[in-house]
C-alpha cells in the first residue's frame, strides 16, 4: 500500500481511537515507572457460553473479566519502519510478554484481583498466544464474529504489507487469573 495512504489512514485511525478510548472506559496498564504501555484494559462481564480453561477455571456468563485491548494505533505508528509481517508479529509477541507482569501489578493496585476471574481479548493475531499462557477459542455467534472481522479489517488493511493475504478470523483469547499470576507474578 502507498505510504501516503497508510499515513492518512493512520491519522484518521488516531482520531477515532481518541474517541474510542474516551467512550469505552479503558485504562492504560502502566510499567513500574508509571509509563503507559500499549495495553489498555477495562472490566467486563462475560456474555458467552460457559468455558472450562485448561487450569480448571470455569468462566460462566456474567463472571467478571478484565478485557484487554492493544493500542493498535500506537503499534501501527511503530510498525511504519517494518515492512515484514513476521517481524511485526514477533515485536507484538515480545511487547505483550513484557507487559503481562504489569497486568498483575495493575490487578493488585486497583484491587480487582479478588473480583476478576481472568482476562479476555479478541484478535486475529493469535499465533503464538499459547506460549504466553492464553487459550484460543472460536467466536460462536456468527453475527458477532462478522462484526469483529469487520472492525479488525481496518487494522489488517493498514498494517499488512500485502493486501492479497486473507485476514485470519478473529478469536477470543482467554487466560485465567491463576495462570497470569503463575507465569508473570514477580515479587
């Protein structure tokens, strides 16, 4: 895609993201120095089917989860220098891995750790997520899956080095709070 078209799309994405951030009650996860990371979160009630995670945690309808969002506009800005999708995926993987200990810190400092059962996110970039401790689940509702695919298409369009690639279908990523603490708690 032409670099000027990417820049213009990214400019508009940043405008939309500012509004999205204000209206969705998202909060930044900060590092130990108080600097914002690329992860934003909010509390949400789970509305899907009952799931049993690998560690035995059962997620029921209306259980409280921490919904995680990556700050895609910020990632896209950083990716302008890379023209390789594999390199971009490796960078996202490393950034998320580095942030997960701060997610533990966030749960503890906000007092949510007693109320939250786990984390949930939706993404089309789920390869390698199992190594981080996430479990990947299909979205069962076809209308919601279509809506999320449409919403994620703009990110795919701006970030992909070639438009001929088909976009992977979006999936739920879930991680129990126990798994998060087991893998990423540092005293």
